[in-house]
C-alpha cells in the first residue's frame, strides 16, 4: 500500500521519498518481512479471541527503525493483527542521547516504554581488558527485555536482526564455535514463556540502511561495541563483503542454503541415523530403508 493510495498515513511514513527507487525498496522490505512472519508462524492464533502483544526493541540503529516502520506498515495494511509496544533499553553508555528516542516516539504517536538499566558499568567491570563486550552486553540486555515483556503482558520480544546478521552469526559459529548454527527467525526463550521473533530475517542490511537514511530517522550509533577494534563479527563481515564483491549475490545464495539443510549430507548422528542405514535387500520384504541420493 503506497502513501498515495491512502487519505492518511502513519506519522512514521510522513515525508517518505516519492521516487520509484524508494517505493520499490519499501515494497521489497515489507514483502520480505511479511514472508518471514508467515513462513515462520509468528502471529499467534488465539482461541480466546485476544490480540497478541509484541515488544518491539528499538536501539536507535538503522535496523530497529526499519523494523518498527515495517511492522507498523503491515499493521496499517491490516496484515499484522497484533498490538505493538516499542521499547528502548538505555544501558547507561556515556554520551548516549537519552532524549532522542522518547521524543521521536512521542512525535510518531508510537506507544512505547523507555527503560534505564546501567548494564554498561557491569560490562566494563566484568569483561577483561582486550576482550569483546558483545556476549555479556547481549545477555544482560536480553534478560531485561524479557522482564519488560512480562511486565507489559507481551507474548513476544521482536528484534531487528536482518539477513546479514544471521549469515555473520552462522560463520562466527562455524569459524569460532565449531557448530552449524545461527540466529533463527523464531525462538522460544529458555523459560518457555516468551517468543523471540526476527521479522527482518530475509532483509538485506543494505536495504535497511537505505530505508532508514532515506526516511531521515535519527540514527544512534552503538559506542560500546563500536569502539572496539578487531571484533570477530567485523572480521567475518569483511570476509562476506569480499565474497560479495567478487561474486555479487553470493550472500543471498548462502542465505538460501540455511533454508535448505540436508541432515543426511552432514555429519551429525544426532540429526540423522547413519548407523541405521541399510542396503536394499530384495529378500527382506516390502519395507526398505530410504537411502539419500548422492550428489
């Protein structure tokens, strides 16, 4: 639904560029987000008729602004039957512009909650010199967001991770963790009482950046981890950038591979019964073991 199709638009889209290029970008992002929401079953079908409520995490970065706008556009179209509550967790980083997001959300008419928790001091105190902050920072942030979601009656915490985040996490686990794993679009927390959703799972980082900058959203950089050099994620990102430069479209090919896993062609006996494989024996009767095709 383009703005010229409506008598009114949500304030989040006021001033959107009218160029054909931007309209295509916006449609593409919305389409990919809707596909992910549908494909991974993010909207609960409640038998009591109540409306699910999502806690939409807003850091002030390009990805979270894009997430918020896309969810509101889908809701505006009548395609997302959920209530949305934007949430920013102010982690006490020195110099963080604490008034930017509250003023933006008030101006946009977006229901929100701003929470202050000084996790910055904890991270700086606990992480040894020279080590990266990301793991502890993320863990503390996630714990607070889960708590807020429960307090607000939300059934899901919604994050702005995009396709490139998912690919980078896959290769970080591959190179440094010794496992094939990444951030799934839909997850249940360890306590089993909250969903975690990533509706931008199919959206490229470059599209998020183009969208947020074209909309002139007030982007806030993360100075905590952004101030550290030589992060593993940065190294992986450079590798992927080089691959993409040498072979345009490779990121999307690799992402499709994550959606096309074949346990019988990997090496994990917990996922596939290799020991139970048998050759077809014409004397053994009609029941035969299915043998995966070799390639």
